[in-house]
């Protein structure tokens, strides 16, 4: 059902049963705004569905309240509303459900009256779950970010199949948090899901779907845990570089990807996306130029100046690849991390190593060797220097170096 300037209603059902043709008068449905000519304290009025049959009428509340200027009387549709599309779709679905019920009764050969149409159950307009799903789909989020937001919706649905706006309260957030803790979600993962929920509740408030006075995050505080960012020391990095992997092609490629990230600071999503076209010869020197998959920030890396140009040897080894440099799919992250744990054990590194360890190692060693924090910010593709500052206190050696340079102690 769509909202157009002229709406057509079928006046009868025609269907076949046991070689007979039955014709039954069909209910005519019409959307009616402010039937009682009375606005509530917020200056809004109700949209109802009017069902007309045999000179009788019955009205159904849609639970949708809007202001007079937000109603298009000619098109019988919501207009000038921040959530116009979702509301009109909801109204269309509302009528469609009544029509479906009517059709089912007609096909059962029972006598039909308007009393057979049941009031639509309370839904609080559209549910928060449906609102959140619609907003994610219609957003301009990057695919990876959109996937994260959908993961929050999935976890929310596992807690409660359909969350209404009326459910959203301080107690609901506390209970949802407890559910995640019981199911052994990491504290920072819980914080991420809560951050996403907060985003869509704020969006619902901005679109007049949720009362600001009921804002649950006024009392509820998102809890973060300081994460331990693992990095490799120069000695540990050298141990990996010295591994003999002759004849072990898969492990060799995994190690080369990891070391390339240590030397350049690229995330896994960027490592698996770069091609030969990202490498440029400028003044006879090789630069890596790419846009971060996660942040869309453009990054330019002078490979010949980073870590004594060690990344160039890896580039030369894979430069003839027909597509991506390392030809590893983005879905291989988990398997790559398993191989890295194996490599760390082979290198006698007693530390939990994941691919992201390489990025931490890059930032830490650059800062330790005296790189300016804003320079490191640009090299890592951080939008804000505040993100880069988390690395400035990782290595105790950095503190010793800075104090030594001030006091003259060597």
C-alpha cells in the first residue's frame, strides 16, 4: 500500500471456492487525523484508521500522535516529520494487517462484520527494535561500522525479541547489562553496545518518538575498563624477524603481513585491502598512500623513512600479486590471529599476540624513538590526537628516556 494523491479501494472480494464464485463487500479503510478536533498538551492529535462497511464505521487507534502541520489531508499521510518515512510505512502496515484479517475471514465463508476486525495490539507506534533496524539500514555508516551496529541489535534481540519504546528505562539498561555480564561479554564490549543504544535513543528523541524526560542514560553511566594494549619490544620484534620459515608459505605470509603492519601501523582491514596501486614512487622513493577502511582518513607513508625501510623488502616480495598485495580475505582475521599465536610461541615470545598488536607496536616504538605525537597521529590515520595519546604512556622506557634527557643521566 502506498500513499499517492489518489487512493483506490476495492469495494468487494471476488474469490473461488468449490467451483463457485463468491462476492463479498469489502471494508473501505481511510486514515483520519484528529477526528475529535482536540489537541493534547503537546499540541498533537491521534491518527486513526476508519473502517467503513454497509453504512457502519469503526475506528482503530494507530497510537501515532502528530502535530496538525505534519498531516497531509489530501494524501492522507504524514509530512514534515523527521521520521516521516517510517511512520507512513507503519500506517501502511497497520491497514494491511486489517485487510489481511478481513481477507482470511472472507475466505473462511463466514459472515463478516466490522466487529470481526480486532484492535491492533499496543506497539507504541513502531517498536524501538524496528526503529533501530530502519535507522541502521538508512544510515551512511561504513559497512564495518554498520555491521557493528547490527551486532548490537542482534544482542538486544537475544535479550528481548521486540523492544518497545516503553521498555527503555534505567532498569531496562541495568538488566540488559546484567544479561551481557552473565553471558561473559567483556566490559568494553558491553560499553560498545550501550554506546550504540544511546545513539539510537538520542536519535529517537530528536525525531519526537521518545520523551526526553524519560531519557534512561541520565542515570545510567556507561562503564569502560582500561584495556591492556599489548605491544612488542624491539627485542621481541627482532625475534620474529629472525624466524626461519622456509617451506612454510602460509606462516611466512602471515608473518610478513604482521611485520608490514609493525612497520607501517596499518590495521588488518587496510592490510588486506591495499594493492600495487597504493604504492607510489615520489622523487625516486616509495610511498604508501591509502584511505583507511575504518575512518576514511587519507594516509601517506614514506616507507623508506619508517623502521629503516624494512617494509620495502616485504613489498618487493608480494608486488606481483594480481589483486590485493597479500591476497588474504577480510574474513580471515580470526585464522590469522591463530597463526600469530603459533608464531609468537616459535619466537619464544610469552605474550598474547593478535594482529592489532602490530599497530600498537608501531605507535609505541615510534613514540619511544622520539617521533612527535601529532606525526604519529597522521601516520596512524587517527582523526584526533586524543586517540594517539593512549600510546604515550605504554612503555616505561619512554618515561626513563625523557627523564634521562632532562637530567643528563645516561
